[in-house]
C-alpha cells in the first residue's frame, strides 16, 4: 500500500460512527440486558441466562439459515412450515425408540435440505420472486404436514431425546443451548472465511456484476436455500427437543420471528450486507424484550405489541444511523 | 422565426458539452441535427426539452426568450420530445397513455373515460396515426408504441417536436410510415427537430441539416445542396490529426477467431494486438462482446480459441478460457457498490485464493493490493467502500478484477467512459502494456480519437454486422464514419 497519493485518513468521529452503526444491534442488546438486569436480578443468574439461550435455539438456528439467503438478496418464508414438518417427522420416525433417533434426525435433516433445494432450484432457474415462491412452498408444506400427521399430534418422542438436549452441563448449560451457540460461532467464523459466503455477499450486492465476474450464481443460490432448509430442519428438531411433545403446528408463525430477527440484525432485503452475528444478537434482543415484558407482568397480547414496536423502532433507528453516516 | 438559439452553452463539471451554439429553425421544416457520439446532440435536445438548464445563452420561441426550466415548462411552451426510450405504461390503453397525468375529469373529480377516448380518437385522426385508442399498450408493436409517444407529444398542442433517433427501433416499412407522418406534421406547420446519425434518412426527410462536433455548431446547410460525404467531413472536421499507431504492431499468432455460419463477416484477433471496435450507438458492439462471453446466444457463431472450438456458456466459462469482459456500464453490472475495494477487485479470482473452500485472506489481500498499486489506484484503504471512490478509481478496481483472471483476450467496453483525462491516459498505457505482454485486446469505444490512438486494427460495425476490418493506418476517421453510417461507397 505504498504510494497512495490521495490517502485520506478517516477521522475519529467517522470511525466511531462506522463502528457504532455496524454494531448497533450489539449496543442495543447490551442496553436491553442492562435494563433487564436492573429490573430483575434473574437476568444475572447463569441458569436463567442459559434458559434464554435454550429458548432462543429454534428461532436462532433457523435465522442463521435465513440470514444466508437474505445476504444473497433472497428470503425464505418456508422455514416455519419446515420446522413444523420436520418436528412431526422426527417424532413419528422415532416412535418412542432410542434406536430410531439417528435415522429420524438424519431423515428430517435431509427432508429440510431437500425442500430448501427445491426452493433454490425454482428461484435460480425460473427467476420467481423468492417471497412468493417460499410463501407458496410454506402453504404446500403445511398441507403435507397435516396430511402426513392426519391433523393430530402423532409420533412419540423417544425417551432420552428430550433429556439429552436439556441436560445441563455443570448444572448450568443445557446441551441444546451449547449446540446453538456452537452453530452460531461456527457460522460467524465460516461467514468470514469461506469462499461460499463471500460469493453470497457478492451476489447479493449486485447479481448482474456477480454473473459477469464469473460466479456460479445459480449453484450458490441453490446451496444457500438448501442450507436454509437444513437449518430449518435443525430448528424443528431443536423445537421438538425443547418441548418434548409432537405438534402439527409447532413452527407456525415462527418464520416471522425469524425474519424479524434477521432484519433487526442488519441483514436487509437489499442483500449484500449484514451477517449471522447481527442476527444472533437480534434473536436475543427480541427474546429478552419478551421475557422482560413477561416479568413486568403484561399478558401475551401486550407482549405482541411490545415485540412489534421493538421491530419498528429498531428498523427506523437502523435507517437513521445509515443516513447520519 | 419559430425557434432561435443564441450562444447556447452547457458546462458539466469538467466537461464543456455545448459551446456557444446558435441556430434557427422555421415552422413547417424538418431540421436534422447530426453529429458523432458525444458531439452535443443529446445535450442540445435536453436543453430544448427542459431536462437541463443552459449555463449561458438563450432560447427564443416566436422571437420571445423562454426559460425552459423543466420538461413541464418546455411542453407548455410548445416543445415536445419523443425519446429513444419509451415511457408509456404497458398496462394502460392508448388513450390513457396519451392523457397520462392530464386525464379529463368531470366536475366531481371522477375520470371521464368517454371524453378521454373521444379526445384521443380526435388526435389520432388529426395526425393520421393508425392506432386503436382502446388497445392496451402492452399488446402493441414497438413501432406502434412509438406512435403512442408521438400522439402524446402532439396532444399538448406542441409546435416543435423533437424526435431522438426515431428509426433506431423500426423496420423499413415502419420507417416509411413514420416519414409519412412526419411529412404530414410538416404540412400542418410544425417544426420537427430530427436527431439522427443515419445518413440515408437525413437525406430522404430533412430540409436542412445542422452539424455539431465537439459541442460546437459546425454549420447549417440546405440538405439539397450537400452530399453525405460532406456531412461526414463536417462531423469529423478537416483538422483531425491522425496520430495513429502509437506503437509498432507487435502482434503474434491468432488467438481468437470468430466466424459465422450465415453470411455475416467474422474476424480474428492476434496475440498482443489491440483490436478497436467502432460503430454508432446501437450498432451491436456490446452485443458482440456479450455473445463472446456467453451472455447471449448466437447459434450461427463459431468461436475458435487457440485453434480449439469453444462454446462459452456463461461469463464464468469464458473466464476459464481466458476471455474476460469489462463492462461498459459500471453501475449496472460492474460494481459491488456496498462492498470494499478489495472485495470488488478479487471477485473473479476467488478460486485462486481458496483452498478447500476457505479463503486465504492474506494471499487475497496481497494480490489485490499489488494489482491496485500497479494500477495506481487512489483510495484511503483497500477496505474502503468502493462507492467512496471516483469513477476513474472504480474503473481501475474493475480493471484489477479482470487482470487477476490472467486474461488472454480482454474485451474492454468503453473503458474510459466517465473517467477523467488523467485516468484515461493511464488506461491507454495499461492496454498497451498488456498488449506487449501478449494479451489480445478487443477495445470497444465510441471515441474515434482513442481508437485511432490505441488500436492496431479496427472493426467497424453497422446494424449488427462487421462492415470494415482494416489496420488503423489504412483507415481514416472519414472512412470509419462512412462505414458506420452505412454510406460507404
């Protein structure tokens, strides 16, 4: 980097703004956590904190996958339905037998990835709007889930399945929470270091330029949606592990929680920006806010209002930060 | 005098687009405006239609000075423009498009569809436009689409109609129909300013011709008193310095050969050769490039690289063969606007910097920085967003991207567009340097001067076909322009 005649050093203020605007969600998370800790000392107890992490696992895992497709400039509204389907599927295949666990889990993951792959193929080759396509796919999968389960909660979770995932290591950290945190960390790391993730950013930033630059736009699109489906399946399994009870509508509406977290975390519909780190922080922001409202003693409907308000305020703040820069 | 222009000057930052242009035009006249790419035709047109405001000078209509401060004002002064790009709304009917934004309403503010239809019919009849006012615009042919635009322009009682390259999209019978309409408008006392660079039609339709060159008016002449060759001479000027062949042709073996199964002419490029591609806007230069990199299909085209027939299916595939395309439209398909300079530079070469799918970021950074230093890119850091950079530096980053692919054939489409003079010079030097290393360069440009300065050989395209293929030193700007306008003897 010698001989840069036009070198202009960024001044301190711009640097702080840049840092603050790219880490805004972490600042919000820290503030919210402080408020929560002031209001209730439960938030200072490790067991409670890890409870929140465990609680966050299904939405968080699915949100990692959706973050990938949104960096690419797409969206995946079928994750909620994939969660429902794979949760029921896993329960039915387990059929109460420990020996069936590996098969049930593997098959559920394969089904999730397969559905995501179909999403990806249709989007890559037919240029259908991802919004419409994955919405339609969600409806189809919901129908399949209902037919498959006969509309009732079928399947029996095998003994030990729930206990394993909810076992607290050292009496504090549930295995499920550990899985989730591990996945998040690996995701953040891979996002910075893999060619695949760089390609996601390039395509999301400018698909035409990506094509001209020789990127395999179609192939990467398909893989990204397949990964989103796979993560959706993991979320379904996580949900089943957390609750221990099969239900045909387990994932209903979760796609909106997922979407809210991804957008709040800074991965916008524009594509080419954001990342898994922001998404994870946003998942916790939403969950802590939810818990907080609970602690204060508001009912479920009031919680919805607060949740919606947080999304609106945070998104506005995000736009404001970007403008100021 | 219906229209008079006095000392009209338009200055853009760093560019004098129009300088002291005077001219007059009468009612009942078809007045052609001609000039090579960048001569100032579009600027003049935009000044008259209120898109730009003049830096100096004035425009008089009916001998009264007017301030055409917006397209709306221009229309109310009687100046209507039909642009090359149509602006009709496909989902609406012909009548709805004609009255777009000026829909006739009843007292209650509810649209009067009946009045709209009958008014539209009246306009179409008055000017002999053969259209059904109730058709949906999306069902119309391009030629009829143009008629809708013309009808809309006429519906506001305009007295001056500007047509920008109106025949670019038309077939021959459609052209003749358009000329009939123009003739009838002329009979009705309208002034038609006809912007074009196609000689045949200028001679078949215009009464007078005004020639622009480098933002200045060269002359206005009666069309009947002049030949196409005279106009071409005026378009390029007599005083061109033929600074051709900055360097000896160091070309080696044929690297790329393109031939067509049908009657179209093919071409070759040699190692170390800079092959210039000239042609007017719309002559098919970019399309040829897009076919070479597999973005557009042409079943009759054969591409032979180093003696082997290849069939590039996608830009990625072409890059693997060493054929790299540098876009003419940086914003649309060149820049990753929100990403860093470095990520923009290495986008095409990530394969080289990865092992088992992981990026070796140290290597990436080193190679990217090295190439950008070689290109003298100026930026606060390679991690700065590319959108912070000037046009010239953005272009260098995209050049860097192409160079990291180790091209054997580099197709540069208007590589100096929107960059300042200094950066232009650097880009020429860069192309020469690459050619010396044996890279074959296909250099598409609208600037005749740079083609003559940098290219060893020139292809001239006219209406999608190669009409001339000669070493630069056997060509003159005049010959090129004749070929490009289809007036070659």
